[in-house]
C-alpha cells in the first residue's frame, strides 16, 4: 500500500493538503493516532500518522510562533520516517496553512480528513488494505505452510471471528490449543471452550477465584508468544498463549501464527488510540461548553446514538491529582498503543485511559475512554450505572494484581486503582457535562476499597468525602480551633462534648448519659463551647456548621470521653470544667 492509495478510498473523502507525486508513492506499513507535539519516539518507519490537531493552538495571532510549532511537529515525523500525516479538520475546521508549510519544508506529505470521517474508519480501512497486500505477498514466508497461510490471511482480511480463526489454525497446523490474550490477561479469543489462566510471572499473580476464568493448565503455563509490538504497560500488546507445552515444530508454527496475527494487534492498538483521541476531543468540547460540536463528537467517538451513557472517572496513579472539578480535556493525548507509567512522564494520562479501557472491555458495551488531562482518565459507557459499577467491582482487582509491582497499586498506594461512577443520563452534552463532574466527585468520595458511586452520595458525610482534605482541614481549623486548643490543656474534652451533643440531637439528658456526667455538666460545657466558638447551639445553622466541622476533622482529634464521672460530684467538677 502507498500513501496515494488513501485518496482512492471514496467513502473517507481524504484529500491532499500538500504533497508531491513521489511522496504519494511512499510505502505504508501501519497507522498511528497521536496528539503529542513530539510523537517521534512512538512512531515506526512507514507509518501514517493521524492527528486531530488538538495540540495546535491558533490563539497566538503572530504567524512566526505558529509556524515554529508546526515545524517541530513536522520535524518529529520526518525524523521518525513517517510515511505521511493525516490531519483531521474537526477541531479547527481546516488544516492550518502553517502546518502545510512545515510539511513542505520537511518533505512530509499532508492529507486532510474531513470532520465527518472518524479516525476509526480510517484506521480500519488502512489495515484492511494492508491485509490484502499481505495475502498477495504471503507465498514463501517461513513458519507456516503456504496453503494454511493463504487460508488464514484470507480469514483475517474478511474480519473473521478470532475464535474461529484460532480453531482453524489449530486444526490445520496440528498445534496445541491456544488463546489470544491482552497483556493484562483478558482473553480475546480461544481455540477451545476452556481457557487457561495466563502464566504467572514475577510481576503477576493468579486471577481472583471469584472471576469466571476456567483453569485449564496449572501454573506454570507454557511461555506466551508476543503478537505484534510489545506495549509499555500491561494494558496494551497481545500474547498468544499455548494451553500445553508445544514441541519444537509446533513452537515454530505458533511463532508463524503470531507473526500473521501481528497486523490485527496493530490495528487494535491504532483503533484504541483513535478512540482515545476522539474521547479527548469530546471532553475538550464539553469543557468549553460547545454543545452542538460535542453532540457531533459523540457520534465520531463510536458511541451508539440515543442510548443513555454512564460516565466513569478513574485514577491509577499518585500523580493523577484531584478528580474533583469541571470536565477538562487535555491538550495533549498520548501516542497510540504505547504509554508510560503514570507520573511526570505521562502527564496526558494515556496510561490511565488504557487501564480504564481494559477494565471496561469485559462489559461488551460500547464505550470511549480518554485521558482527563490530570493524569487520570474518564469514560462514557452505554450501560446502566448499576451494571457499570458491578463490572468495575470485578475487573479492578484483576487489573491491580495483573499490573504487578510497577502497576496501579504501586502508583496509587494501598488503595489501588480508584474509580467513580456517575449517573446514567441521555447522550447529550447538556446532560453529560454535570454527570462527568458527579463521576469525578464520586471518585474522591468513594469509601476505602470500593467503587465510588454518585448514587451512594446520600448524606453530609458522603458529600464531604469528595472535598479535598486541604479544604476540609482548613474548615475544621477555622471553626473548632478554640475547642481543640482548650482540650490540649484540660482533661475535659469539649470536642467530644459537642460531638456527643449533636449526635444525640441536642438532647441534654441523652448527652449526659452518653458522657456519663450530670446534665448540669453538659449545660456548663455547652455554654463554654458557645463562648469559645462564638456560635449558638440554639440556632440550626450554627449546629450544622459545627457538625460539618466535626465531620471534617481527622478521627484522631475526636478524643474518647474522659472516665465516667459520678453524678453526685458533677456540680463540683462542673465549676472546674472550663
């Protein structure tokens, strides 16, 4: 396949923005979607690069800085020996002239993709054409008999189901049953009904027993075979896993089969990256309040029309930052199919987006997952809230354990990966914007070890869990500092007293009973509390403020009540309580 062949794909409506006849004759080896300003390290020679131009910022009216930005991007493509650049017009309405000039200077053919053409459609069409070329040149390749290679290649080109392709390969080649897995252990296809648990490695453990993954082979299983380029996280890259140890001849056949399946793995990688890019653009439009454009972007992201959507917010790393706030799209999506561990090296959050996508794939529902611009990720899933939460309850522990020491648990701390599920809403920008905010809030308000759900936010304590601890600590300090200071220098705890008083609905007698003191002692202490805080416990607003401040306090500040006081001596001690 050559670059010029893209122009013949009528249904995609791709056009030349700048190119020469000889550049249109470049060979194409694959396709990569990216919105990094310098994607060179993620590219391989001969790839077509798809970009939605999210990285392009036309706000600077001076042409020189805009040209410099475009030149840096074009230079990255030239240094990586990219075959061509396909620029989407959906973000800015047209291909910037500065980008065309930059591509001319660096000799990179530039093609335009209209706003109505999805990047997934472009990716699929390129790989279908590459499979056709592969079939035409399959004769004489090592590893597989020519007739078997022709049959399997034909099945690949026809998008045959992977289960059927593996069964045909096993039958024709006489190799052991095998399964196709993601790097995180999710089974994509198998030649047998029973599927093995992926092999143990020093960085992985067996899947939890509650997951419905039948065990075929006891660990250690045969070594898996890499399919296509390896990913840099456990969530990208494919493996061909034999169910039993193959002999030397069968091992050669299986390596040949893995080589044949490599374009399929690359297409999946490119498709996932294109979907991330579409999701990034969608989030940016939602954040900007561009509702008509966002509604259009929903269809380009591959989500079914008219089906309600459930938002999910996720954080897989300590560098992800707070998930509370308005929807904010990242200006930089990462290069496709590859990502770096969360943290400073991956500020766009593509690592988290790949992990969240892996967690949602078992639902079999349409979804789009994208970086949130703060090291985390968000997703929109065409499934009810209860079903999404139930699926995450099952898949997150598996992701946590499969990722190993370098994965989510090491990055996110003892709590492991964290997610928040928002309400299921109609698929419109006006409904999705607040639902995404609620999903992010549910993420920060989640109980320890649980999937956060906005539907579970039903009390003041639930609501406060989603507020950053710096804010709640400051509120606690502002209202209760005089009581905390008092308690440091006295044996009587006024903090414990006000806590008991409000918990018992301002009942003097029940508070006295709970603290094991005389009711007069409670009256004296409450009066002292009012003097120190400047609040009246007769007013509902003041009671609510103090109750909120108590809920904002670290648990260690709520001291246990002093030893029970004898009621007969309560009056004498009450005079010394302050």
